[in-house]
C-alpha cells in the first residue's frame, strides 16, 4: 500500500501518536595491520547447530522518498546518494480502520504479527513440527508488550513446548540472538534441539518524523531463522563469532526514557507514574566512524574463531544501516560490492530485522546457495557490535 503526498501527513500523524562451543575469553593479535596492540575479545568457536529455515515479513504501508519530500526539506536524490534508501515500510500500529475501507477484517499489523509471519515461513521451510521447537527467541527493541513478545509469538505458532524470551540489543540483536540460541543448542543434553530466532523492530514508533536526518533512515520489518542442533562440528552452521559492547558510546545512539517534570516538592502519585520514551537520538557522524572502524575488525575476529580467511567468504551480509557504511566496510575487508547482500533500498534500516530480512530474500532468490559462507555483522545502540560466520545449510530456493 503506497501513499500519495496528499495522504502522507495523516500517516505521519498516526505514527506520531502511537509512538567449540563454549565461550572463549582470549587475547589475539589485532587483525588490523596498522595497530601493534592486542585486542581483548569474547568469541565462540563452531556452534553445533545449523540453519534449516528462514522467513521474513514487512508491513504493507510503503513510504517513499518522494512522499517524505512533502513532509520535510529533502529530496529523493539527496536521500538515495547519502543512504542508499528509496523507500521503507512502516507499521500503523492499532490505527483506526477507515469505515469505507474495502480491506479485510484481519487484525492490524504489529511486531507480533510480523514476527509470527516470518517465523511461520522459516518453520515451513524447515519442515519441522511446531511442537518440536524448544526455544523461541525474539530480538527486538520495540516490542508490542513491554514485558516481551516471544511468548505470544510462540503461542501463535503452536510451539507448546518452547521456552520463549525476548533479547534487546538494538541493531545487533539478531546476531546476538543466533549466538545465544546456538549456545543453548550446543551446551545441552538433548534438552534444546530446535530453535527459532526472530529479529523484529518498528523503530518508526520512536522516530521524530519532522527530523529529516532520522526519519529518512528507518523502516519496520521482521526476519526469522530456524536453527537445529547437530552432532559434532558439521559442515554447515555457525562456524565462529565475536561480540562486543561499549556503554561509553551510549550517547551516540539511544532511545531513552523521558519522565514528565515534577512541579512540586512532594510530587503527586499521578506525576510519578507519567512519562514515556523520547525519540531516537543519533549522532550520525560518530555512528559512521564507530561502524567503519569496529565492524571490519569484529568480522576478522569471527573469521579467526572459525579458522577462516576473508578469501573464504562467499557473501558479506551487514546490518542494513547505510550504503556508505556498507561500502566502506567492504572496501576495508577487500570484498567487492558484488559479494555484498543488500536490500537496503527497499526497506531502509529495520534494526534487528535487517540481517534476516536480507538473508531471506537472498536465499529465496537463489543468490545464496547451500554451502555458501556468509560473514554477517551487526552494530548499533549500546554501543554493541558483533559478527557470526555462517555456512548456509538450508534450502537455496523456496519450493
């Protein structure tokens, strides 16, 4: 569903009102030749699990660059050349339906419905029975329910035997999610055999739609993967990973709680209970420097953990944040853009959803084939960043 400029203001108004598989601690030589210092890191070697299904979902509402021209001072050319984004999808969460609408009476799109749809696609591709799923993990920073969406997603899928919980790590969430699930599948006595990991976000809920520097970047979506435990190292799966966080960079990218001001020395109960989250705040220049410096390094760390080299990588799959970041990271790794998986132009920055959303399209189109090695990396608020080296073991094309 696309909007003309005459109706976009009402859409924006709606958005504004709703708004070896044990852990290894070790010091390895820095993979960057320019530094002689050692790099302290936390990594994992091969995790005994492999991906066997993948899926994705995006909202039906499309906002194009041309649509945004009628709302903020910007242009399609300005946005595309600086970000690589042409359009994005957004949730109109719990928006009132037009009485004259010809659309069906299906419930409104939410994070839960998108996450469930993506997970169902992944489950269908895997061929597994929902009751065989032991773990459902939803990586999100924008849940429908502050207490978490994973239990609702598990219930909608019929995963009656699954433990379910949310994980919050912003744009690094999906990468942190698959390594967390991988640990459950690896370090157990047949307690956890199958897991669904979902990355889903709707940052449109926390964007200042009058700020042209942020409203052009973000979209909403969901992606999911089914992981299955394997005996021994195996030929496919998560071959190595590395993850970091640094709270000293918190001010560069955050969405902080904002309480209402208290006007008296002895505040009333109603004053104490009021407040909400502020709009997403980002220092674009600092995020760019952080990403282009940290992401090449963390990918090399994950490759070391996987006992692989950059030359072994078939595809580079980065968090879909900005085309300039992706080009710089690829260049610093010596990987041509022809080997970079991206659907940034269609969806924008979908936070935790961006990696599985792009991977799903690449798998279903036949771009990624069984046995391909994919170097994945996520980075974002926290600050947090991480990489996982994955050998695709599922189907190449949805049949």
